């Protein structure tokens, strides 16, 4: 994952928005999890935000979008992947992905419905033990 100044700012903003992660677990970011920041605005699904899914993780790890935008998750390997929200509510658009199991197979979310910050994970490809990413 490429780490830039803008992802650092987003990670800090996300940490603040989450109230520190709860339960003392903290907010971790790694290649197998990610953050979606949705701002009020007039987004569009005409050109979805592109994400690549592989055995080494999901890139980019932080996506900034507008209400109305869509995300497209595309598999770059033949492994089994299942994208899902890490929360129990708030990002139901991510929970509609189904499974990706072939190179080039993709899923495009429905339009993002509201301004929010949420997190995703690959249920079929969790981070290695001790790999962080917990506590959302």
C-alpha cells in the first residue's frame, strides 16, 4: 500500500471520527481493511471509484467519495474474496458485494446513500494474526 500525506490526514480524521476505536482496540489500517469517507455532495456512478482486491490486500486503503458515488472492487487474482462493512450498520452498500472468485471479476456498489465514515474488510482474506486492523 502506498502511504501519502493525504492518506495520513484521512487516517487521522478517521481515527478522530471513530472516537479512538472503542474497547481499547484502537484503529488499525492494513492491506486487508480499508476506510471509506463519504462527504455530502453530488457524486455519480458514471465513473466508479476503482479498488483492486488480491491476496495481498485491497488498494487503495482509503477512499474519499461523495454521496451518490459508487465503488468498484475488482479481483486481480483467482482467490476467493468477500467484501463487507466492518460495522453492524452504516455502510450497507458494501455488504451487497457477493463473492469475487476470478481474475477480473468485479462488483460495483449501489450509490453511496449518505455522508459517513465506515470501514471494509475482505471476509475471505483476513489479516494475518497480529496484523492489526481491528477495533472499528
